[in-house]
C-alpha cells in the first residue's frame, strides 16, 4: 500500500504537470517558482498521496516490530525497526504537508517562502525519510541474519541498503550525494516488501 501510494503520487503528479518532473531544491530558484505556480494542482495531488503513504508505512513498522518480538527477538533490532519506521513515517508526513502548502496559490506570491518550504519538504521527505527508513531496514536485517529469520542473502542485502541510506545524510553537506536517495529509497521499498513476505510468523526452537 505504501509503495502504491508513494509511486502513484509521483506518477500522477508528473502526469498532471504535463510530464514536468518535480523540481530539485538544488535547481534554478526561478524555474522552481514557475513550476509551483503553473502546476499547483499537480503538486497538491502528489502531496496528498505522499501524506497518505505515510500511514501504511507506520503500520508496517509497528507490525514488523511486533512480529520480531513474537519471534523471541529481545535484542535492540525490534526497537530500532520500530523507531526508524515511525520516524521515517513522520518525516514523510511532514514533507507531504509542507508540499501541500506549496500548492496554495496565496503562498506562491512569496518567492523566499516558496524556496524555504521547498527545501524543508526535500530535507524531510528526502534525507529525513530515507535515513530513518534505513534504520527500519537494518532493524529487520540484523535479527533476520543473526537469528536466521530471513535468507542470508536477503539479510545481507538489507544491511547494504541500510548503509547506503545512512550515507545519504551526506546530501545535507554535498549536493551530489543526493544520487544516493533514490537508490536507497526504491531498493529499500523492494526489500521491505520481500522481507514482509518472508519473515516467519513462528519460530522453531
């Protein structure tokens, strides 16, 4: 549900904007302002779906953390998964709401405000969400590996994805590191879906 809502928000927002992609905060401020003024309906729809996507993400984090505890995991992994997932969902929620504000015509009359809101939406929904989602992946992958709850290859892959997600923090200092965000985001989505299907409901002693 999260992946459908999130990817659907990107696709529908882009389609409603006539194929124009959502602008990067590192791009030309004048071009960014023109995008929000010309495509405020597309921005609002994409923001609403992004906000909606944060709900199943939080539910996934709570459910998997509870599953780990039911499987006898008393190590910090279950708590790390829960904290990371809840914070990632909160960051996505905030980003969706900030982006929705950018769809309001009365806000778009203030270029400095638009620029600030755009950067905040990116910081929360980009760096903030991805970094904390990496903690959710790590919180599942570590006990999945050590307690053999997940296939070894999948667990190791999760650790690699989590490491890339944490490295995405560098985006705040080095804009070129932003390339790590979509890599960690979309591989993380695929990994969480796979792990959700393969995580057992019972554990043999």
